[in-house]
C-alpha cells in the first residue's frame, strides 16, 4: 500500500529540445554554416544572433549533456517497505491489422499481418483480435487478458476474441508477417438489386461467398481482385474454421448492367396491381447467370411472369427473386405482374 509507480520516458530529440528551451545550442546547417541558436520551442523554433526567428531549418543540432533513450520506472515506497513488487503497464501507439487479398479467378486468399511497434521485442508477442462490434472497452479487456496469458502459449479463446502468438522477435516500426496462402472453396454471384431506385442502367452487384473456411481468420480487410484488376474491398470480423463468409455488394460489374421500370396497371377497393420489367444487358462474350432481387412488400400475391424459370418470394422479408441466363451481347427483359393488398 501507498506505493507509487511513475514512468519516466527516455530521451528523444523532442525532449532534448524541451530541455534546451531558453538556451543556445550549436547548429550545423545543410549549406555548411555553423551558428549558435537560441531554442525557443521544441517544434523546433530558434532565434539567431540578429533576432531573426528560424522555424525548423534544414540541418543538425548539437546538444550537450547525457542522452538515455531508455525509459525508467520510478518506484516510491514507504520506509517500511521490504519485499518484492510487480506491476503491469501498457505501451501506446502500437497497432496491428490484417490485410487479405482474394482472387476471384481461383479463390486463392493470402493474408498479411501488419504490426506497428514503437519498440523492439525480445520474446514472443501476443496479438489480440476482437470483432469490431465489441468496441474499445471490450478490446481493452481482451488486451488485459492477453497480458495475463503472456507466460503461457496464447491460443484462440472464442469466436469473438482471439490471441495470436508471434514467436519471432519483432523490430521497431512496421513488421509484415505472411501467415496465409491457400485456395478456398468459393463462388461469385451477380445480383441485380432492383429496389435501389436508379432510373438508368447500372452495374449489377458482385457478391462473393467462401464456404466453410478451413482455418480461423482474424478480423481485417479483404481486397478483391479479378485478375490484375482491383474491384473492391470489404471488412470481416473474426471467422472460425468451418464457418462461411458472404460479402455482399463488394463491387459493381462493368459487363452486366440492369434497369427496372414499374407501372400501376389497376386499382380496386382492396388491391393495387403492378407490372415490373427488369432489363439485364450482357456486354460480355459468354452467357452469364444473373439473380434479380426486388422488394415487393409483404402483402404481394398473384404472381405472373413471362419466363418459365422458377422464382422465390419470401413473405417475411417481402423479397422476390429469380435467376436469369443472359446471352452474350443481348438484353433480357423479365416481366412480373402482381398485386398488393391494402393494409387493414
């Protein structure tokens, strides 16, 4: 009890300037001049012998005295203190993230951990990954748990918070750790979400799904590539092995475009009747399947279409959907007639 622990930062160029405020130091300019300058601010700002103010001039300062870059902990204890003290501390301005790259050609995904540190490490480093929805407070709790587990081999704790043990020393600055290069089972869907209200033709959405990923994936950002062309990105939370990932609307297709029109055909005392027409234009050289999704409302019925394929209507969500094959360099027209019952 009554023990106080204070941290004294190590010396830096900033601290040397702060200690020299109001004093003169020798300054070697890049053009070869050498002058004695008074330090006014640690920015740095100087005053020369003519009274002129110099702001961050190009050159190198020369300080006198000692320089110790190592920080120190100052333990102040009562006179009667006898024994041993242990404590934990947190270092700021350190961060890490994960960058993924996914190819839509073969669904190969690569992963790179990017770790930024303000210090060199000598032993293992524990990286904590929490789903973004947990917020700052929960990640702070996870960081404390990681510190407590440092002496043992950290492992994945649950689907929301994971601990990753890096067994090689890391250097001060940015460290890149490649940890993943694997082909996953996946598929790409082209989806025309027609309820966006756009009047002209626009590119349909590209959805990507990865089925039952074989390994745990820490949260991060996935860049999506089609060949050598970057088409979009999406963020993911922690994914456990065996789970599937669905990335909706990560990009818009430039080869498949769609447009929707809707007209009211009839109105009576209990229903309003509509006719929707969906235009799907294929600018590629191959036949492509496109899924149409449209919100019709939860009281829709009596569906009539101009195509022989199957469609699906989910009453709970009010979404109507159908898959259409569009031939090369053609525009498919899909019509659906339906009615909406007035709310009671």
